[in-house]
């Protein structure tokens, strides 16, 4: 296994992490922004108000995108295991 192989695997892993976490982070960002706008308009300054809606939104997004995330992780692991012999030499 060369340094180039390690860099390639690391790059693919980081891209997978970014791709799989993007839907959850975007939903959290959007819900947080909506709640912040609501708090500004209504002058409610409760810090814990954003926690429950974000938690519910992330849970729903995980239910909807969970299969896609698992398929991406499974494909990466399958590719890594199939090329294991090439990395050992």
C-alpha cells in the first residue's frame, strides 16, 4: 500500500462523510434559520426553542434518507473490501 493509496482512500472517505451528512446538516440549518426568524419576529428569546424542532426535523430526515446513507456506506465498504488484496501487496 502506497501513500497514494492511503490518500485516495482518505479522500473517498471524507467525500462520503460530507455527502452523507449534508442532508442532515442542511435540514438542521434550514429549521434553525426558520426558528430564528420566528423568534426575531415574535421577540421570543428562548434559547431552547430551536432544540425540539431541529431534533424532530433531523429524525424525519434520517428516516427518509437513512436507506440512501446506508447504501452509500455499504458501497464504500464493499469497494474497500474488494480491493483489499491490492492494498496488502
